C-alpha cells in the first residue's frame, strides 16, 4: 500500500487500558503531553506523538455532583483532574461522598471495569 | 474588513413562545418569519438569502426553504450550538455587503417542550467518548464544572448566582411574551431542587417551544422599509473547544476574544452599551460574559450582579426579555438575544423598555461555553 494508514489513536489508548496501563501522548516537537489521543499535536501541530504511561498522580481541577434519585443509583461525582503531566482527564473520584470531593484534592488514577470496559477513575491519595 | 453600519435589521418575529402544542418547529419558524417580513414590508418572495440551523433537521436550510417556498441564492446553516443564529449575522452581513443577496432571513424554531427528547441530541448522535462514560448530564454538568472553578478562584457565591435568576424573572414579569413571570426570590432559587451542584432547577434555562426570525438588508435599502432600521455595528465569533474538559481555563471563554473584536469593528467600548442580551443558559453565564466581554474585571462578575445589579433599575440592563432563564429557551436561544436587542433599540418594549437605548449587544453562546458570538447594534444616531 503506497500510503499505509497509521494506527488509530483511540484504539491504541483503549488497548493500553485493556493491558492495565494509562498512557497518553507526548509531543516530540513541543515536549507537551496530549490528551485525548490524536494524530497531530493540538499545541504545535507537529506529528511526532509517542505514547507514555502516566504517573497516575493528579489534582482535582473542577467538580460537581450529579443529583439522581436513590432508586436510580443516587448522586454521583463528576470532575476534571489535572494530571502531573499537564493534561486534564474527565473522571470521577470514588470513595468520598460525591459532595466531599473538593478542588485541589490530590488523587490517584485507577483502572476499573465498568459496563464491560476498562475506565479510569480516581481515588483520594 | 469591517461591515460596520452596512447592513440593518428591518424586521423581527416571534412565535409560539412557551408552549405551542400541535405545531411543528417549521410551523413556528414560518410564523416568526412571516411576522418579520411583514414588519419590514417585504414578502417571502423577496428572500434570497436563507440562514437556518435547528435541532430538529440536520439539513436545516433545506427543510426551512422548502416549507417557506423560498429558493435562496445563498444559504447558511452552520451549527455551532445556541450561538448559531448570531453567527449567521456575520455571514448574512458579508453576503449582503458583497451584493450576493439583497434580503437575508435568519430564522430558528423548536418544539423542544412539546416533543421532549426528540431533538437531535449530542448524547445519541455524537458520542463524546472520553467524557461520556462518567455520566455527564449535558449540558448542565459542563457549566456546573465551570461554576465550581469560578467559585473556587473568585469566591463567587450561591447568592450571586441566584440573583441572576431573580433579575431575569423581574425583567420577565414586564414582558407579556415571557413564559415564567411569577415572583421569584433568591431563597426560592437556592432552595429549589438541586440538579447538578451548585445549580438548582432555577439556575437552569427553561425548556420551551418557540421561534424567532430576523430580516436583514443593506442599509441603503433598509431606509425604504416599514420600520426604522437597526444597524449592525460590529460582530465577531470564536470557538476554542467542543468538550468542557478541553477548555484550559474554565473561568474564561472565548467571549474574551469576540468582545474586543466586535467592539473594535463597532468603534465602541463596553461603557457605550445601553442594553445587553447575554445568552443565559445557566445562572453562571451572564457573570462570565460580563467579565469576558469587558463590562467588569475577571472575577468581579459575581459582585456585579449581586443585589439587583442587572435587574430592572440596576446598574446595567441585562436580558431585558427575561432571558433563557425566564422568557424562552427552545433548545437554542441565540436568535432571541438578537430580537430583544433590536426591539429595545426601536423602543418597542413597553414596560421593560430601557429609556433612550441607542446601542445594544447580542451575545450568543453555544455548546459547553464552546462557541461565542458577539453582535453590536445601534440606531441611526450611532452611524
């Protein structure tokens, strides 16, 4: 094939997760990390993205509680976590009551199985 | 490039504000369009530029054009969320100024209330695969996340957010078209059912039916129309992201870019603006837009709106129709920021009329604080 297709970045991310690894991309041109996965760096538009495993350490950047009736599962947390590498993950902090998740809270990423798929969630650290 | 004063709104129309059982979104759109054209002294046959995006047709201009029996020379249906009809002003102005068209009809209609759940929905038609596994309640949860950050960084209070909803209701009480006009107190907003912290149901826009339409033409032709023209002095758009997790600073939107660009084209500053129509999908929105558009410093939006700051008799008249919070919000609210601005500058607004209003701003928001469009209007004196 004259123009071989690259590996799909969404598929690559999911494959790493299935292996138990949380990996994001790093741009060899501007040295910034990238999430969600892409084929080109959204910061400098370079094309030298490679994969790196994250430390898993992060800080809650923003948080809310989605209110839901108890018979539908009750309230749950929704947050954004700034990872040590400088990317932001959407996520959920598990453990504390959802309203006790606070901005600035130190958290650690964990992979859990949810609805049959691996998903990154966070625990207080 | 500037189209300052080159085009003008010559007619506006509203239809089915609130509930319109038995009618389709196209019926409502047609009613609003007819009213706008009648005001202008024009007819459907005069429309050669059609600008229509909605949440019930993927190919909006095709459905609307077919229903109205319009065969446009040029049409536009850019869909960037609720700000879309405000963005269409820019394309209409360019096309009119270039002579590609002579009469532009911008229209929007929705039966979101009557057909609950049957709109084109991002959650079914466009999975956002990195956010959706966490169960966001779009779009509320995205604005709630942003609000959490505004509270954290600037000390914005629950009371200040509530005062935005109270102000909207006070304006709505003076607008016979508004859907919710009964009294509303700060305590009632705060004590209402919590939806997504810190928002209660009263911090969230209405879910209504409704349609709006605006007719634009070149300023030289506008002077021959039935009503006094309201001139487009400046307009600008921007978007930085689709998903809230991709906005670097959740307390700053790209209205911080569209405001300065629109003001530059208009040759005005925030201090020159008499009336503001700021897309209030949630109570945080006017606070953020007052800051981003330069009406107060970043972080001072909360104190600005507190204790009636944007209510009737306050320091600045904001959302004088009652806004998306109390007047109308049929899926996308942008067109209504345009219609109210024009009506205010023509002096059509009865009890809620802002005295001697010469300039007004229509600010559209789309997605999850994603797209921002600012339009600045003026009457004959401002040219």
